[in-house]
C-alpha cells in the first residue's frame, strides 16, 4: 500500500505498527510537496451535597442547569473522554436541541464542563496530599467547589484574558483554562466515586470568585514569552518535557502541530512527532486515530493560511 492509499483509512484505523503510514487526508493531496486529593481526607474534610444517580431523570436536568449558568457542557464517558467532537464547544455553548440529542444517544453519560472564556471559568484541580501541602498558607476565597475522585475542583472566574491549561503548576495542582474541560457533578469517576458539590459551595450557593493573586502570578509565569536567544517560547520546552492530561490533550496536539507546520516542518514529520509525543507524554494517550484527525485538520488550516502556495 502506498502512502496515498493509506491516507484514506488512516483516520479510522489506530496506529498499530510503525510500518503502517499514518497520513492525514489533508496532508497527502495538499501538503505532501510542501516541506485528578486522595478520596479519604479531602480538603479540610468538607461535607458534600449528594447528587442523584446519573441514570435517574433528575440528572437529565443537570446539564441544563449548568447551561443556564452560561457554562458550556459536553457528554463524557466513564473514562473522562468526550463522546463527541468537542472543539466547537470551546467557542460556544450547546443548544437545548443538542443537549436533548446527546441525552438520547448517550444514556447515562457523565457531564463535562468546558473551561475557559466560553464558560467564564478557570478550574483549579487539587489532587492528593501534595495539593494540601502546596496550598498551605495560601488564600482561597469561597468559590464553587466540587469533590472529585481524588481531590477537589475549585471553579474561579475567568479573568478575561487567555489562561493556558497548566499541569503541576505546583505539586498536586493543575489548572484547566482555555481549551480544557473538567468532569462535573454528579458524574462518576473511573474509581467509582461520584463527583459532588461541597455543601454551601455549589454554583447556586456562591458565584465563582476571582482568581487569587498567587494563582494569577503562577499562571503569568507559565504564559509564553519570547526567548530572544533561541526565538522559541519556553512553554514548548515544558510541554515536550512534561506533557498534559485529560482536558488539554487535543488542544495541545493541535497547537504543537500548528507550531511545527508554521515553521515549514515536513507534515509527515509533524504527524510522527505528534504521535510519538502523545504516547510518551499525554496522560492517558489519545487514540492514534484522534491524533491523525487533529493533525489533518491543522494541516488543512495551514494550507489555507498559506493560500495554497507550494513553496
């Protein structure tokens, strides 16, 4: 099979062995010539508001309740992965008709909330004892807070400027911002534990608080800056070295592919690099077919940006 013949099935078939060429459809015809605190303990032993079982009729209203808050929601599987192509919902909220369709198609699905400007949210993800230590002595204002499978999610108000997703901004602490999502109550964690709003700290009890100053400072330190010596933002070095987790994988692979393609790296090389990085650094890795689709989409966009030039 030639590379072009393999392109037609690359998206549908996962990468099974290195002899099979993964060639996105957009690359072949257009660009080939162009070079989650521990479940026991928690944060201060917060009590939680119990949620009904996810298969009951009451849960069908949770997505609508979040939507009424202006939050963008998506259906998730038990493994936390989106059940739909969710990129559009990073920029708009779903319609009531889309929610009804997902309810019919994905009975018992978990609920994801897309973070970032679209929902006006940034979520601090606290995971395990390391998070407790990292938060010692730091001010945390009252804000919507959910108990997760291994810790807490604190929902803060988006500051109105880009906020990147950040892994291990401090030990045990991740941030979900633009291009991310979190699983929301009353979803069920892969461990079997249910996500629940802490008593008195649901989004109907308190509004999202502004991001604390110490967290804003940490995020500012993570923001891309020009590296005058080498001409590359240090963020790329962090991504290559440390990777990302659920909620940031698709967006990060898209950004990485775009970064390389804009520098005229051969698209076949971009694809193989993204596949390798996904397996080595994404936690857990995406299916290879999903990586192929993402790189394919970015390659087509880059071609349009270049105006179809072959140089």
